[in-house]
C-alpha cells in the first residue's frame, strides 16, 4: 500500500493538472467564439457561391474552361488535408487523418496516384509517415491564417490541375456542426461538377430558381472558377479551425471531470491509509500496555 506522503503527492499533482486543463478549456472557449463567428458569417456566402457555380457550370460546355474538363483517364488525385497544429483535442485530428487516408486508399485501389497538400502539423506529420507523397506541408498557420493562405494554396492546386499534374482534387476538412459535433468531410474540388437535377426533384412543387448572367457565361467562368476554388479552400480552413477549438474545449472539459474523479478516489485511498496507520499505532500501544501489565 502506498504511503500517506505518496498519496498526498498524487493528489497535489492531479489538482495541478486540473488547473491546467481548466485554463486550457477557458482559452479554447474564448478562441472558439471568434472562430465560430468567422465560419458562421462566411458559410452562407460559400454555400451560395457553390450553388451558383454549379448552375453556371451546368449551362456551359465542358470545353468552356479547363477547370470544367472531366478527363477521360484520371491518373493522379490531389488531396488537400486540413488539420490542427496542436493536439489535446481528443480524436478530432485522428478522424480527419483517417478520412483522408481512406480517400487515398480508395483512389489507390482504382489505380490512381495520390499526392497530398497538408495544412496543419498533425496532418503533415501523419502523411510523412505514410506511403503517400507529400507535395507541400504548411504548419503553424491555423491560429493566424487569413484568405491569403487559401489564395496561395488555391493557385498552386489550379496550376497543378491545368498542367496535368493532378486530374482531380479532393478537400478533406472538419465541418463545424456544433460545439459537441464536428464531422470529417470530403469535398470534390476539381473538376468542378455542374449542379445535379436532384435539387429540382427535392422540391417539385416550388418554383425553380433561374439565374440571369451578364456578360456571357464563358466570360464569367474565367473570372469566377479560380475564385470558387479559393473560397471553398478558405471555408474548409475556417471550419477546421472552429472544429479544433470546439473539440479541444470538450476534451479539456472531460479531462477536468476526470481529475475530479481521481482526486475523490485518491482522497478515499488516503483516508483508508491514514485509518490503517492509526489502527496499527493503537494496536502497538495496546500491546505495549498489556505487556507492562504482564
């Protein structure tokens, strides 16, 4: 059985750990407010942009712009993986990495070569240890990034697609649903697919939306398609940032509760050990008294 001093040291250590986890929970909560505000403001714009570009692409021929061209033979797939730079956020990064590797295995099984672009240290380090090629890994940016990062990454991906280095591109990121729920999402970026007829079938009784474009569709595509890629990449980064802080807040909250449970358990052990020591001392005193009587 552990001594009283050992148990006291354990209790003190757990209490110090609780202070750290509680402080990290408060920091993550403060950062989450800003990240959540950013993604909630930007998401409607990104969703509307996605719907509008899908409608625009459906009215244009595949030859109207190279980013709309669906190649007959797809040899190389590029995967953009967005994760956090730091850990201590539960299984959040593991789920994102597993989803990206799942996509990579599916593409490899189809006979395609897979290459990665990684934003965030966790994804970058995981891909480096895997069998897949890491084209570019960007770290220490998830806490300070702005649209310039999405612009840089989008331009590189577009250039790789136009030069034939990639035949398709998929974005994997963590979608922020709520503080308690963040889900890995795979979003096909290139080639840009036209809007499907499923949306029309979903609401057959309502009026169909029809956009009027000026100037011609081809002229708009040349301007909007590259911007569309950058907007979706930026949306993925914003979602990943908000999800990271939410996951860390939940993980630190659970860690704080676990510390409380450990303190209670160790306190019970301490009391039992102290009681056993007192009982042993009393038995020695009684035994000595009986010996003196004899």
